[in-house]
């Protein structure tokens, strides 16, 4: 089927290109228009219903009218001269707040606003909250509706912010905004220039790598163009599937998919380009279409196996209980399938159309290149495989020791966060009020006995909560309209996104609620600390399930591809060691060197999936070539040397490109994204430069054709009689030059 698909693509390349141009661009446009309708903000909505904080959110929505897309932020108002507020000042502030809550905010439309963008014009809800004990400021609660990741919602917030700021300035008052969308907008505004520069640098690095390797501008630019079209189509397919199934994507999912597709898409194109150049060099009279068909048919099998490995790994997230993982896995799996389709159709079609012009103006096709670093590495692997195995294992093992003492961080702020106006406003509030004022922890109580709730009935619970150490203040009890539910807000003294607040909520607060909730009632604790505490429990459970399921699926794919029992064990052991080394190195950098609270809670799972799945990509490519070379006459070690010589440049270049793609995330202001970007880039580099082109070939050289037990490669030619190098190490000479008369 794969060869039939690639054969059609190379025989009718213009039809394939035209089809991708029309359908691919159309799908990309659909994705751009509807992306923010398919995503949802926050992590709490992804928790299973049986978790305490999820039950609290359900009560908030059903009994208190809290909207799932509500963006609550805090507006600080103080005198411009910083004098204490008087009664008249409070009256002016409240009057202006009433005006703001009646004024419709029109969503601004800029040149960057898509023509079919949803209109987020709305009337905000503004209400007084409290005055600081020292009367230095008064706080207002503001609620806007919409996905905070949507540029239209962000523009609406900016319009409200500017209007409120100007209105209070007329009264001689200054303002500050913090929490929710205010934090997000300030952070994105502060990092906009950096994001642009990082994107340009990443693109420049990818183009420069291609130019240095192929010495051709067409070979440098065409992969980017093809991957952009396929990636845009994949994003559109994912968004369409989410809308059709009613599934809400996490707002981080589209960006993560984009990074993944750019990386693996260019990887797959590189695999094709290297083999295409090799084919044209060995067969100077072969036409571009014939060469493209032969190369695509051969490499297409390895690419398909590599892509299916990623699909299988991420599809296992569907068995997770945490909804964000459940959605992320199938979304990336679907996007990778679209990229696979493009790799088997559009990419071969482009090779067939361009032919030898793909490498213009380079003259490398006219002569055999001199032995370079890859040839020397192949010779060393063939000569000293045991030394390289021991050195690789020692390096990876040393890095893996960093896992000892690793802690999980479930917060989103902390060290490394951008210093913005929103952060400064939060700091000003915390100097006069508990840190949790702008992000309260809420206890929701419902009557389970059919009776009504009263403030007096809940007085004992409020008193008990006020006596919990770490609870700075308890707000008055708020009853629902039917008096069957109540809300008690707690203002913690600790940062709501920090570990101290999570420990406080999961321990003393929930214990007080369980002990002092009135008979005939049911109580649940919600808010940011409670949500992150429950996410912690959900992730811990998911890790126990996803890891073994993903490993089994990847092993089955390797068994089917390699037709061997021993080779899959070698590859899985190698990538497992690479995963441990990457996680250990990340712990050493972030938790120890940078003194962060721990590694981000999602890092182990993300690393496992990316490093194991993408690292297996490179191992599959190398193993496939080693097997192919071992089918030729000659000693096994010489075959391994040839495989390294021809495959190492493609793997090294692909690894550098993919690492640059993920590395761009390491300079974002969000600490969790920094960790994922750094760790994944490091894991890819270790997989490409240590595992795939050193450790795996060295192990294959030691084991010889026994690597493929119980079905050894069938050797052709007269020299296929006896293999003396399988384990004994009889072949200690250099790897001979490839036999150019044989067609690969």
C-alpha cells in the first residue's frame, strides 16, 4: 500500500501538488478561523467529575451562574497621590464601577483580525470587592467572557483596561489589573518581541542547516514550504475533529502540535532528501521521477513505522483520566497521521518534479564525496563497538542519577515568571491583604437533606475554617437563589499557585470541611490550589497506566517492522536509558541549579512520549539501514559501518532541526514551557547524537547478524557463506567502502 501510494505520487506529481495546495490550504484556513472555538482555558475543566475540585466547579456553574469561559480578574484602584482612601473616594470608585458594568465594550478589529473572527464585544460584570485594611486601595472584581487565548478576547480586555484606566484617571485615581486574562495579556505583550525574534532565529537555523548540508537553496526552502502546508492542513483537521466531536482542546495543544509537526515533518523530508541525493549520485542516468519513486518506496516504509510509533505512543493518552492528556494524545496522533500522508504523497511528488534541480547549484551529485565525520564515526563503530557502548552507557547513566530526589511542581508561576504590570499589582495587593485575595479558595456547600441553608447553619464551618493556620481571612457566606447551596471564600496567606497553598488545601482545609460541615450537607473545596492538588493525584495515576501501555504498543510496532525479537528489546532499552538521562539532566538544571520548586508535573509524561517516540524514529531509520546493509555480502561490522556512514548525517541534521524547534520553547516566559522546551530539545539531541548513531550501531556491531534473531537478514552474493563477526569480534578491520554496483 505504501509503495502504491508513493508510486502514484511520483507518476502524477502535479495532481498531488495541486490537491494539497487546494485542500491543504483550505483546511489550514478553517483551522485558523475556528481554533479558539475548539479550545478551552484552564486545567480544572479537564478533571474527572469524581474529584473534589471538579465537583466544586460543577456547583459554581449550576448554582451560582459561573460560566465555564468566565475570566475573573482583579482591578486595584488607589489615589494617584497614594493617600489613604476616604469615604468619598470609595463612593466615587463604586459609582465608576457601576458605570463600567453598564457600558458595552466593543471588540477592536485590527489588520491582524481574521475576516471571519468571532465578535467578543460584551458588557463586563464589575462589582466592589473590598478595601485594604490600611485604606491604601480598593479592589473591584471584573468578569469578562471568552477564551483568554483568543486574540479577540484579549483585544476586548485591552479595550476595557484602557477605558477603565482613563475613567478612573479623570477622578484622580490610578489603577492596576491582575489575575486571569490580565496576567496572560501582560505576559504575551512583554514577550511579543522575544517570540518574534526566537521564531526568526529558529527559521534561520533550520534554513542554514539545510544550506550547509545540501548547498542548495531549493533543498533548504522547499521542505519548510511543504511542512507548512501539511502542518496547516493537520491543524485544520484536528480543529474540525474537535468541533465535530464536541471535544475541547487545551489552549496549549495547537502550539504544541505546531512544534511537533515542524520537527517531524522536516525530519521526514530530510530522510527522503538524503536518500534521494544518494540515489541520484549512484545512478547518474536515472530520471528524477524514477529515483523519487524508488527512494520514496524504500524510505516510506521506515517513515510510516516511525510515524505510527508516535501515533501509538500518543494514542495511549486516551486511557488517561486527566482530560487534558486524553485530548492531547489523540490530537497529536491525528496530526501526525496527516503529516505521514503528506510525507508519502506531497514530498515524493516534489522530489519527482524537481529531480536533480532540487540540489542546484551544488555539484555534489557529480562525484562521490570524500570520507567525512560520518565515515570516520562508522569506521570507529566497526572497530571499537564495546568501547563506544560503555562510554555511551556511562554518560547516560551519569545524567540519569539526577532523577534521585526529583519533585513535581504543579504551579504555573514561580521563579522565572515575567515581571509585568500584573505581577507588580499582585505584589502591591499582597503587601496589605492575604496573597489569595485575587484568587480565593472557595468551599461550596449543598443541602443533601432537602432543607435550606442559612448563614447561621454554616456559622460553625466558617468559624472552623477561620481557625485553620494559613487562612488569612474568611469572607461572608453567599447563598444561592434557592438557598440550597452556599459559597464560602477563603483568602489564603500563601501564593494560590504554590506548593504551600496546595498542601494547605489538601490537608487542614479539607479536613476542617469534612469535620465541621453541618449534618445533611455535602461540601467540596474548589479554587486554584484545590484544582492543582487534584491534577497531581490524576497525573500520578495516569503515569502508572500510560507508561506500560505505550511501551507495549511501541514494542509491537518494532516487532512488526524489524521482524526480530532481540532488536526491539535493544531499541526500547536504549530509548529508556535516554529518557532517564533526559529527565535526570532536567532535574539537575531546573530543580538543583536554578532552584525551582521541582520539575513541571507534565514533564515526565511529555518527555516519555516525545523522547521515546521521536527517539525511536531515529533508531528505526538506523536499524532499517543496518538490516539493509547486512543483507549485502561481507562482515556484519562492515555493514554497520556503512549504515552509520550513510545514515548518521540525516539523523544528526534531523536531530538538530527538531531540537531547534523544541528549543524555541525554552525562551518563553512560562516556566513550565521553558522546562518542556529545554528537556525535549536535550532528549532529542541525546537520542540523535548518542543513541541512534553511536549506541545502537555499536550494539549491532557487537551482536552482528544475531541482532535480528530469530530471523537473520538473508545475505546475497558469494560472500554470504559465513559470518564470523557476530559476537566474537573477528572483524576488527575498517569498514570497506560501499559496493556501488548494488542498488539500495
